[in-house]
């Protein structure tokens, strides 16, 4: 498996402007693999950010969304989308490259490539190029990849809130997000907690 997710992040006019990001994916991920990829990317980027205000803002943004969305994971997808509940950030304007107008790309955008490599049955290896990025770029990178997967896969949209809340618990009870241990172990914790949640939910139906 070899997949590249290429994002172009346009510079916003000011702090209140929409953040335009175009995305283009080369290669296909299995739908069950997207949550693994995002969990690992989120943990990786929190570690790279370290203990800073941007990392705190990223976690808070995702956690506030997840708290609201967690009560809606079994609602019809069309209803959730129509109400805007699956939009991660009010300022995030994510467009597929094929759908972006020429005027959307002023020529000064920052380009980032998230590469996913792995064999069937193995954990994917995720690299971000360039690997040295401003904190704000890491913030939008995590949100944009999640929003892209939400738009592509209803299963990911249903699972993501539970994973985010599991990350919150891990960071509060076990290790903070900027620790090397969390970067490695938090994704496994999130997968395990989400699996137990959905198994319990299916048994109670």
C-alpha cells in the first residue's frame, strides 16, 4: 500500500478569515484503515508540537467537537451533514483539488504531503514532508486530513468522535500528548476504547 495525501494550505488574510485548503489523494486507503492513519498522524503531530498553545488549541478544538458529535454517531449521516455537525472547524474551507477554482490557488500556498506506506496486515508508516513545519500548519494539517476522511467515509465520521475522546482520556490519565510514549501508545489506546464502545453499543441494540 502506498498512498499520498497532498494538501495546499493558502495563507489566510487574517485570523478571522476562512482557511482554504485543497486536498488531493493519490492511491486508495481501505475504509477501516483511515482511522488508524489519522490516529497515528494526530499522535505524531501532538508530539511534534510539544507543550505549546497551538497543541492545546488543536486538542480543545477536536475534543469540543467530539463531545457534541458523540451523541450523534448513530444518527443518519445526511442529517448530521445537513446540520453541519461533522464540520470540525468553522474557518476550515476544505476542497478537493479537482473542485477548486483557479482563483482559490494564489500561488503562495504551503504544500504538505502525508505519505502512508505499509503491507497488508501491518501498521502503516506515516511520514509528513516537509517534516519541519510551523505550529499553525500542523494544526490545520491534522484537521484537514480528518475532514477529508469524514467527507470520504461515513464509517470514519462515526468513529472519529469516540477516538478523540479516547485520546483525551489517555492524555489526562496516562501520558500527555507531547510525550514520546503518547506518540507511540495513544493510537492503540484509542483503537481499543473505540472497539469496546461500538461492541457494547451493538450488544445493547
